[in-house]
C-alpha cells in the first residue's frame, strides 16, 4: 500500500473544478492507500493573512473537504501547523538547500514578477517546506497539478541529497500520483481555460442559487452556429462539458442536437445548466454549512488527524536526528 500525501490550500472555497478534478479522486484514493491530507496554513503566511482570516479559512476548508467525502476514519486529515515536526524537518532540509537552485524555480520567479514588494524568504524556500510536508511521512506518491511538478522534483532532489550526504537509504523519492483517465479538467465560465480561483471563472460549492444563476447566465458564448453540424466553439464546448458533469444525458443530447441544427438558444442552455448545477450543489452546500457550524466536530477531526500525523512525523524526526548525528548525552 502506498503512502500518499496531498496538501490542501488553506485559502479559497472549493469550486466545481476542485470537486470533479481532485476531490472525487481523493475519495477513491483514501480507500486504496495510506493517505495524509493536510491544510497548508504555514504556506499561506507568505501572503500575510490576518489572524482572523487565517483561522476562518482553515475552518472553512476543513468543513468543505469533510462535506465532500474525505473520511477522518480512513485518512489523516490535519492542519499543517498542528504538526510541529514539519518545521524542524523544514529547518534541517534548508541546511542542504542552495540559494541558486531555489532562485531558479519557476514558482519563485513568478512571485518575484507578480509581487515585487513581497519577496520574502518563505517564498524562496517554499519548495523546501513542501518537501518537508512530503518527506515527514516518507510519502512515495503525491497528487500534483502541472504548476507544482517542479516543486515535487525539488522534493525528490532533497530526498536524494539527504540519502547521499548521510550514506543512507532513508527517504523515498516521491513520485506523482497519476489519476489517469479519472482526471477531469473542468472548464471555467470565461470561454477558455480551466476553472480556477485566481481566474474568477468558477462556481463554488457554497454559492447560493442566485449566485449560480447569475454566474452561469454571464458565461461567455459565441454568435451561434451558422450552418448545420458546424464545429462547436470552445466557449460552447465548455458549457457542454459542464453539462456532462451535472445534467442528464438526455438533456445534454437535446442541446447538442439543437446546436447541430442551428436551433439552439443560448439563454435556454444557460438556464438549464444553472438549474442542473443548483440541483447538484444544493446537498453539498447544505452539508458544508452544517459542518461549519459544528465546531466540536471540526475540533475532534483536527485533533484526531493531528494525532495520526504526529505519530508518523515524530518517528521520522527521531530517525532523521539520529542519522544526522544529534545524540542525547
């Protein structure tokens, strides 16, 4: 059985892209692997959240993942800052990470360009903290998006470097967890690309009915087909892709046929899509809101997850300290 680790951003609500693209796979993954899911609140400090925002964001994200199917009985679901061993491993790995290689990472160069007034040391050593998150549990599989592939490569580099420096075969070199055909790319409502928080083109699982209708009705379309069986443009294909996820096959086929015969009315398509999304999201939103109000349950889950994670992490730190040469007198 593989040990799999996945980080969860501690900011931003889950949208349909997160749900279909990752969460559904996480639910399946926890039945087949030894899974650790953590809410990355240390990572969020690079953008200086207020104490209130930091806490509330962690609470919301934890509630959303529980509501969508992560099971604290099957997996360790924990808050990153509850596991202090991560920061010790972060420090130890930093001793063997070099400024030049960190400055060359794509994520750091992007941050330097986009936020030149906040180029902090946390941004520079972000890949090291990510490596500590992974290596603390000796994870050998990590689900990563395209934008995080280089950071996973850095984690492999740090694992390999540690093993070489201390002449041990201790840390595994983590590999990407491949969802294969199960990986779904959910398009946004802006006519191109995928649904994402920064793009502002998403429908969130906590959106109410009014917000969903408003977003869908404003979705980008085109001027309409001009001849029978004309190719489907990207904006319309995006709407059909969303319909594939939330509507019945008959509904999807009806609108595709209307498109092929040049009879489609985009207003009707959007109205139907909005109602189907509302029907899909409603029970999830209800579950999220109920869990958010149950502070005692959230506290219990976080504590249980931290205990599981600390048990694994403390063993790793103890062994790493011995390998490096720290000894008690």
